[in-house]
């Protein structure tokens, strides 16, 4: 096999092996009390991701530093830049959906915001493990051998299928994680590491959790809607959601194009 074919196989196998290994060892999370299950899962998953990436780095004769997995003076700055960017994008997308459909957001009665953030911080570990698994070795190795767009498209598809394997339905996996993957990938291209992508990922997950889109966590806000949603409203919500996700996809593509042009000018 030539170098490019080998690199493609290595990147794809890295994602597949992570998905399989995580499924095999995830029952270990039950060794801790149930309230710590998300933290245990995040710690286990991050460890699995690091081991898998290390194995593939050895196979391809590369270092963690080559794959964006090294601490740098700008790491904290990149993370918080990503977090703010991800929060702004997520809030804007959410406000469009509720604004277009004339809905309002109300607090969930009896929820403790402090407790919410204490448990929701486990989302940082979950975001980190996925960025290590999909956008360190797998993404950068593909980008270095095949180019930017093959890396963006391939990892987006693999990231969506990973969520399908985790129980999410096919359409929402491609319209959700599959779309956000282009924005995460752009962040890796822009910074050369996963800190900014992790910040964006964490922010998106945090907002989705806060408004009740992740059932593993208690929400602190909810959309005020009737118990029985009229078919016309549901159709309007579905259409708006689809258009917003397409907008996010276009955003990821445009950011990538702009970065590529900027890089070419700098050469």
C-alpha cells in the first residue's frame, strides 16, 4: 500500500478502535456511585482515547506533539477562545429557533444551578475524549497526507457514525455532531491542536444540556410548549432546526475555506 492509503486506513481504524474499546470498558463506570457515572465515563473515555492514539502514533512513527497533543503557552487561551465562540454560536442558533417559532424559555422549577454546573462539568471530559479520539491523530494524520477537505469530510462522517453506534439516530447524528465536526475541524486547523475545538465542543454540549437536550443531565431551562404539540408547530420546528443546522454546516465550511486561503497567502 502507498503512504496515502496507509494513512487513510490508520485514521479510520483509530476512530473505529476507540469506539469499540470505549464500548468494551465503559461498564467500569459502574464501579463508582451512580451520581458520578458521567465523570467516570469521561475519565475512562479520555484514558482510552489517549491509549488508542498512542498506539497509532507508534504505528505511524509520529509523536503526540505532531498530533496537536502537547501543552503550549496558548493552550488555555485557545480553550477559552473556543468556549466563548462555541457559546455564542450555540446561543445564536437556539435563539433563532425559538424566535422564529415565537417560543419562550422558562426556568425548570426546583433546579439548583450550582448543582447543575457541578455535574455538567463532566461534559468537559466527554468533549475532551472525543476530540482526542477524532481530531488529534485521525484528523491531523489525514490532513497531512490527503489534505484539508478529505480530513474534514471523513472525520465528520466517522464522528456522526460514532454517535449512531452510541444509540443516537442516523439523521440527528449527521445533522448534529456531523455538522459540528466541520467547526471543530476548523478550530484544529486554525490552532494546530485540540484545545480550541474542545472549548467549542464543551460550550455546545453545555448549552444543549442546560435546555434539556441531553437526558443524562437535569435541565435548568426548558422551552415553554404545550403538552401536545400541534402538527403544524412540529413541522415548523423541524424545518427551522434543519435550516439552522445547514447554517452551522455552511459556517464550518466557510471558516475552513477562509483559513485555507489565509494559509495559502502566508506561504
